[in-house]
C-alpha cells in the first residue's frame, strides 16, 4: 500500500478477521490459521466441527473496513468509495466521464445506461457506478477467482428493499443467464461508501488448490432456499 491510511485500514482488517473468527468459532487468537487460496481469497484453515462451512470476507476503501461471515453459504463483501478521480498527463483533472471510460468493458450496456441515466449529476452517476462496481467485486470475491473473472460477463439488476433509497437487493446475470442461486444486498453508507454482501452456493467456488472448497464437502446446499435462511433459523419455502 502506498498510502499510510491504506496500510492502517489493512491492519484493522486483519485484526477484524481474527476477532470474527475467534468469536464465531471459539478459537484463541494465537491458534488461528488464516490462509489464502491461489486466487487470494482468505479463509480459516482451522477445523471447526460445529461450523464446518464457516467462511468470511473482508474489504476496505475510503474510510471504512467491512467484514461479512457465513456459516453455510460462500460469502463475499466489497466496499467501494469512488469519489476522487486522477489527473491526466498534462496535469489537468479528469472529468467523471473521462475516468469512467477507463472501465467501459467492465460494465454492461444496461449497467452503463443506469450510470448515465438522464437527470443524474456527477454525484448521482458516481453513486450508481459505486453500486455496480461493489456488486461485481463482492461476487468475484465470494467465488474466489477475483481478477480471473471478466467483470463484463456479470450484469446486475437491482431493486429497492423496503422502500429505502439507500438499500437494494440484486440478481446476477452471467453470460446472459440469470443465476438464482446467488443473493446480493447493497447499501450506501455515509454518503460515499457502497457496500455489498454476496452469498452463493459452494459449488461456484473457484479454488485450484482445493483446500478452501473442502470445507463445504459435507454440506447439503439448498440453493435459493438456503439463501433466505436467517442466521440460526429455518429455510423458507422453495420459490415457485
């Protein structure tokens, strides 16, 4: 990390991971074994018989560190705080449209139509861009392939949750096909951070070394039904 603020957030993130794993699984700090897959996805390597599928994900950007954990589904989390743009070679400041053009292949035409919807000022465009970028990052971080997945393959369709303008659910369309086995919640926090939690089936994990995926071998995953199960509760009815 080039900035001291980023280094501090990274340290906070590592401490938060260890605290979450210790509290959730009852493992002393000095006995925790945190490893990474080939795709750099962090995971708890200790055996956890009471929660064999426990997994987590961490993200930091701007002034925020976020963590999500799950006892059954695979989970990913991302915080996006895009609010500053770079300078061009001639020293002048980039406009928002110039900056976003660098990411043209990563968003689909539908997603770009939302980002550039008529009536949105630069702040509104940046907020919609943050939302879509956070959704994509949380998805690939949950899967575990990270930069190995072409972000433009995944398109997100969102809708408001509970009438709150800052909170949305989403569905993902991969290579033109809706994948109902995934669940997404996105929320705008503090006016400049977009946070997404992605939950999906262990069958979609990308783990070339295989050690992380082994944690899910004993699980009987029920797809969308499992994703609607509250922590510690029973699953809801199967979708019609």
